[in-house]
C-alpha cells in the first residue's frame, strides 16, 4: 500500500515561473498540460512577494511553495538592474536549495525542475541536487534565436547596420525589428547582458521547451535544434480555445488585475459581428502621455466601435473627460478576460503591443492585428506578424518614435476594411487551424510533451 502511494506521487516536478503575468500564464498552462498527460505531482514555485500581491493564486489546482528573490516586501524597481539581478540570484539560489531539502526531508522529493530562463541560476541549484532540468522559454524562437546569436557573439553588439541578416533562417531584418535590448544595447548594456544570460545553461539542460509550435517557426526552430534539444509545446492557451481535451480548462486562472467581465460582455453583445476594434498593451507596457493621446484621438475618430484596456496605472494619461466623450462608441476598462474577448464574434481586429501571449492568443483565435510594439521582444513579434505570418500590419512610428493618430486610423481601416485585410483574416484562420493541430493528440507540440512525460516516468517511477 505504501509503495502504491509513493508511485502515485512520482514523478514530482517543481515549476518555477518568473513573476510577471506574461510569464506565469504560459508556465501555468504548461503545468496543466503536463498533469493532463500524466505527471501526478506538480508544485508551483513563486516568489514570496508575488504570492502576497496576487489574491487568486490557483493553489486549489497545484501545491504552491515560495522562494525569496531578495525583495519580499517589493522595491525591486528602486534598485539598479545589476543589483536586482544579483540579489535575486543570491537569495533565489539559497531559498530554492532550502525548498528542495525541505521536500526531501518531508518524503516528497522533487525529481525535476522546470524553470523560466530569466532565472538561469535555477540550473546550478538543480544540478547540485541531481535533479532533471527543463528550461521553458515564454518568448518565441525568432527572439530566442536573436539572443542566442548575440550570446554566442555570432551577432556582434552593438548592431551598427540598419539592415541585418541573422543566422537562423530570418528574413532580412531592420535594426528596428530586433528586441529593444539588442537595438539599444549601447544605452542599456546591463539589461542587454541580463537578457543574454537566459542562454547561460541552455546547452547543458536536459530539456528545452518553448511556447511556440513547429509549423509557426519551423526554420528558426530547426536551426536552433542544431545547438540544443529545442521542443516547441505551444500555444499554451487554455485547452477549451484549442483542442478541448482538458476538461474545464477555459481560463488561465490567475490574474494580477481584476477583469471587468460583465461590463465587457454586456457591451460586446450589443455590437455588430466583426465590428469591434479591441485595444490592449498587456500587463506591463507604459506608453508615453503623447502616445496615449494619439491613440485616444485615433480611436475616437474611427467609424468602428472600440474596447480599450487602460490599466489603472495608465488611466491618468487619458485626455480629460475622454470616457464620457466616447461613451456612445467605445468602452474603456482597466482589465478584461482577453481570451474570451478575442473569441467574441463582435471583435474584428486587435490593436496590440505584440506581447508574445497576446500575439499567440490572437493567432490561435484567428484575429488579425495592428501591431504597435513598445519594447523588448515585441518589435520582432511585430515583424513576423506582418512579414512572415501575414496576419497583421505594423503601425509606423514618426521621427519622435510616436505612432500618430492618422497612422493608427489608416492601419485599423486597412485591417478592418481592405482586400489585404481580408487576406490577413484568412491567414489568421489558417494559423488558428495549425495551432489547434499542434496541441491535439499526436500533434507536434503534444508529441514533445508526451516524450517528456514518458522520459520522466521511465526515470523516476
Ligand atoms: N490580458 C488579459 N486581460 C487584459 C490584457 C491582457 O487577460 O485586459 C492577458 C493576455 O491574455 C495575456 C497577458 O495578459 O495572456 C499579457 O501577456 P503578453 O505576453 O501579451 O504581454 P505582457 O503583459 O507580458 O507585456
């Protein structure tokens, strides 16, 4: 009897996410897939500060443990990036080691650690304890490939050329298509180095997972696979929006902000099919006051109704009386259940910052995009949306790096009304089908998950 109970709890995976909405969502969804595929015990590990700041952490689904990143009461933003990074590595390594020891002595030892590459030190701790290691990239392989080339110094920094060919099967890229930490290496070399640290242990780790799917990034994935065992397992969006194989998996289940759900759907239900312009810049971006004003005035002048997510921290950037003035044609909310909104039949296009989750969500639900990248990987995602996947258009910036109101209006009208807009919509529908196929039983992403689970069971059961 005792042996049977032990078998039921093995293999035991620790899943360690980086505490941002855009990193937690895919990591949490990956965990749900692993459990569905046969990992009986998964423990989510997050920071003490993050657990304190999120009311609805889904501990009903998984056991939750915490480590310290050295900022248990917040304040990370107040110190220099290099100090935050080194304090996080130091405290994180020590408290993760304590957690692994605690689990061992409590009779529930961990067998494997799946971790976010923003915490590369996890590998060193796991190696010390002889645990299996898996790194999970929440950014696409196009972006991984650029960072990897910079990490191996194949791509020389700072990038001097305006047009650049990067090894790995890329189209020719403009400098402005590169992640901001590569474009702006000179102005922020520390953050740039920190981003490249993601690749520190990647060729020693047992498994490398990425939130993409093979058909979407075939060439770049095959190229990276020459250097590491690259396994796409995405899109990691709740199963009910794709293959419907995981019962009740209809939402991410964890939100840093409270969604204004009823108001959104009461409003959306009253809009014509395919008419609504949905606008959101995700959980983190902070557009300038000038950019918010251009966007606000563009949306106000559109002939289409719009739903705009403006987080509470950004609300003061809206023009005075804006919400009252647009009441007849638009709705501004502080947060929404984005997946359900994108699935709603009233939504016709998505004006997005091109965060990778938002991009994959739109692609998986067949919604064409107007891309307004703000920083980090969003520029590269926007390039691929426009030129490779052809499911959207990138709004152009002026010489002040601002997207003007006329440009926004043109882009929206183009996607909503033109013949090329119709082509984008039909390409989006094609990607939606391929995304579903990838996660269906025996699809390319599903196979990678199955192989991982089988290997874990073979080794630890
Ligand atoms: N999101 C949401 N409601 C909103 C805006 C965003 O649920 O009103 C979710 C969205 O579905 C996505 C995540 O927040 O899963 C944002 O991740 P992304 O990578 O797009 O951008 P980030 O926030 O990391 O910049």
